[in-house]
């Protein structure tokens, strides 16, 4: 029929298009075309084929068949349906149902595979947390999600379903392999966080015990009743056990081997150092206690002698016999004193030389001096004697303070002279040698013409201390409590250390590249230095830190003196320089900020916080909506902007072992507001902008840190408000002449 013929034309057309587009299977070898049987239909078919012959050109042979019988010579009857004279049964509805089921199954397989791939991508993009609790929560969450994505078993047996199942199995196997690696990494991350927590805890415990030990050592003359504190053997054992635990993690192929190995080495080194230090301190403390007991016995002997003298009746000594008896009693007392007498101080100091430091020597001398002086004052039997003793005590205290100030001043001057000599040694022994043609062959290519990077502004620092600062410090030798004035007068000059510290990371990097080169080895050999150049490059950083310690000590013994206020101001200024250096070192570690940071104003504060974000309007990022833990951000508060950065792992060694920060976003301080308390937590506060469309909930490490930041932000906002009010007032004043003219116009032309 014509309908059948039209359908055939459509089928032929589709056949051609499918073949032309490469949609046919690759093993198509022959095309059989069954021509109509009636004359009219055959004639029309031939005409149409003639006019559309080009469209039927194929890369495989095409055979035109006149009858079904010819078809049977090519295809067996069992492979043909009944309408083509074959015996194969075909039910179109059944085929459609089967095909629909296959397509539904294929869609399910596709969705399942996409789910696995999507979850795998989510796992791959997950950042490892820095805290134990967050890591535990992440491991639990991912495990739960993984259990929910298990692939259900399928039982379809069609050939096409076998192909789909194979693809699904392959995806599932790949995901399972990835999950095992991801789960292992999370578990190792949790192990690492526990290890790092215990590592920090052990180092803090070491530090605490050393401080206690130093406290006992420094104040030993005041603590005659204290024995040596218990040895922290248990702490040492735990530290060594922790290092062995780290070694086991490394043996089990932990991904953070490079981070664990140095910590294990440091634990063992610190344990050995602490153990050795404890042994030495124990010997020193025991020896010092022995000396202290000798001083106490000597003091008691003096007191007993004073009592013996005071108890002699005056009338007894009026006669020769009575005076003779009193003298004999005193001589017997002296004969029985034995080792309690301290007649030769130099001999005692020689015997206890191993434990004597300047502070202990001064205190020991004061104890003896006081006892010997008190020997002639009599015992406190009346108010006059008490006044004499108090006067004596105050005299001792003044002498102690005076000697301590002299001691601190001597240390300041001695270390200053040594510092200047060390700088000169470095500049002559290393920096100048870089310009020596004879040493040029030993200088590696990365070090060529890099002297300014390696040494920074060390020449400037040297000349300032040599020509100016040391000479001015020496002028205060006889009045050490006034030395704060010298620091205040030169505080601007001391800011040259900021430039040196800014260059220090570049210097450290260059040193690490070339530290093993023959040039440095030859210079060190000529100078006969036991330490390498890197130790001397660290001297300026150590020196500016040493000043604040010496000023604290001087202030401690100068309370109530004329120069106490200057010392306090100098100490505050030095601490300000150290803070500025520290802040700027963090600031130069920011990466990814495209603007000019100098336009943000002065850096006021910087620190690490936990941050949550809330978006009241608009579409929030999917990552923000899906967060189940706060973001860890390092905030930099400038006068004009607040920067949010992400802290990266610490890199480098020694001085350059500092973190880096990836810039995330910036808020203009002219557009933000602050809420002091957030959700009832005394460590949280809110920063918001755009009428609270964007809210940042910030959690500080402590309530004190939060209060400091809130107060500083309020100062910035208050300063901006005052500036805006001043600008508004100025604008109104500028408008007054124009308003006055307008007023006159209105009077002249009231209409």
C-alpha cells in the first residue's frame, strides 16, 4: 500500500542518515532492500530511487530484492518474522515494554554513577581539618554518606544491561578504591592531629617545668625550706613514647611523614636536652642548697654570739675577775663554733664556684654583710634596737637594688660591645669577601650579586650601634636607672630593625640554597667560627628582643627612682617595635591580594579566628550552605579594611618557619558594623555589612582576645564617624555663602 511505501521511504531515509552520521555499528557489511511487489508501487519506487539515488550512496553494498523468496536466500527463515515468510515470533508491545525497562535501568545506572562521581569529587575537594574534633566529625560524616551511597544489586540479563552493569561495576570499584584511600587519609589525619596535640602539650609541659626549675634556682636564697622539685621523669617517658608513636606512623606510610619526622626528632632532642639540663640543675641546686645552709648556720652563730654579748651583766665586767670570766666564756664560744664560722669568703666562693652566678654571689655577700654588721648592733631587746635593725635592712635593700642595676647595666654594655664586634666580624669575614676577586670562583651562581639580599641592612645597623648607640649607652654607666632616656632618644633609629626583619625571609631562602657551598665553608674556616653564617644573621633579631628583657630587669630594680617613667616608656616603645615587626612579617606572607596594601592604612591587629557566614538575601555559595564546621580564617584589621585570609601550613626552617596566608575577601571599614555579643557566647562577636545582608560570626580563642578586637574595631568606626561629622560640618560652612545669596534673592523676589 501507499502507506507502507511511505513508511519504507521514511525508514530508508533514516537508514541513510544514521549510516551517514556514523550511528550504525561498525560491522555492517550488506544492505538488502525488498522492492514492492505490485507494478504501480514498484514503478513509483524506482522513480523515487532514481531521483534520490545520491542519498542512498553508502560505503557498503546495497542489493535490491524483487521478492521474499530472494530474501530467504540471504537470511535464514528462523531469523525473519512471519510477515517476511519467517518463523520467528515477534510481539511489538513486548519489545516496547522490554525496551522501556532497559532505558529505565540505563537511566538508573547513569544516576548512580553520577552520584558516585559527585560524591567522589566532593571527597577529593575536602580540606583536611586542623583540629581533632573537626577531623572526627568529618570522618563520621563522610562514612555515613558513603554508607548511604551503596549500589543496590541488579539482576537484568539483557546484553545491553550487562554492558551497563560492567560500566557501573567499574565506577563502583574506582570509587571504592578512592574511598579506601580517602578514609585512610582521614584516619591518618586524625592520628596526626592527636600526635600534634600531644606534641604541643609535651613541649608546653617541658617549658612549664623548666620555668619552675628556673624559679627555684633564681629565688633559692629566699627558699631555704624548699627541696629540689620532683624530677619530671614521667614527662620525659611520655615524650619518648610519643616520639615512638610518631615513628610507627611513619613506618605505616603516613602521608604527613615530612611533618611528623622533625617533631619526633625534636621530641627526642628536647627530651635529651631537658634530661641533661635537669641533671645539671639538680647538681647546681643541691650545691647551692648546701651553701645556703652554711650561710644560715653562720647567721645563727652570729645571732647566738650577739645574744651572748648582750646577756653579759654590765656590773659583772666592772671587776677584773668578772671581765676575765666573761672573756673566757666568749673564747669558749668561739672555740666551739668550728665550721659555723665564715672567716674567709674567697675560700667559700672557690669551693662553690660551680654554682655561683652574679645574682647569687650578690645575695650571698649581702647575707654575710648583714650578719657581720648585725653582730655589733646587739639583739632586739628594745624599740631602739628594732629601729637599728630596720635601718640596716633598708640599707641592705638599697645596696641590693644598686648592685642589681649595675649588674644589668654591665650586662647591657658587655652584650652591646660583643654585638658590635659580631656584626663587624660578619661584614668583614663574609660580606666583604663576596667582593674579593680571589673568592669569586667559590661563589655559586644563585649567590652572585645577592649581597644586599643576604645581609639586608646589616651595615646600617652596625654603623648606628658602633658610632652612636654604644657611645651614648656608656654615658649612663654611673646612673643606670636613667638609661631609658637613651632608648627614647634613639627610638626612631631603632626602627631600622623593621627593614632587616622584612628582608629576613629572602635572606633565609638564599642561605638555604647555598649553605653548603665552598664560599661559606672557606669563610667560616678563616674566622674559626663553630657556628655557620645563619646563626650570625639571626643576631639582629635576637638583639632587638634582648633590649626589652634588659629594660624589664632595669625597671624591676628602679621603682620609685627618677628614671622609672622613662624606662617604662622605653619598654613600651621597644615592645611596639617588636609588635610592628611581628605584624609586618605576617602581612608580607599574604598571597593573592591584587590591590595595594599600603592604601589600607596602618595594620592595627592580626590573629586567627573561627568564622561562620550568614547571607540574609541573594544566593549564597553552595560551599557556604553545605558547611558543617566554621572556616578557619586569619584576620588583618587595617584602618580602612578588614582582610580575611586562610592560613597555610608552616614552611621553612629556623627563622623563616612562618605560615603563609591566602587572601579570601576584604571588607571596607566604612561599610561595616559590629555586634559585641553573638548567640550568647562570650568569645563570639558579629561583623556585618549591607544592612546585615552579610553577617560574619567571629569566634576568638579567648574572651580577652575578643574584647581587645571589639574595642579596636569600635575605635576605628568611631574615628571614621568623627571624620564624617567633621566633613559634614565643613560642607555646611562652605554652603553658607550660597545659602545667604539665595536668601537675599528670595527677599528681593518673594514670588
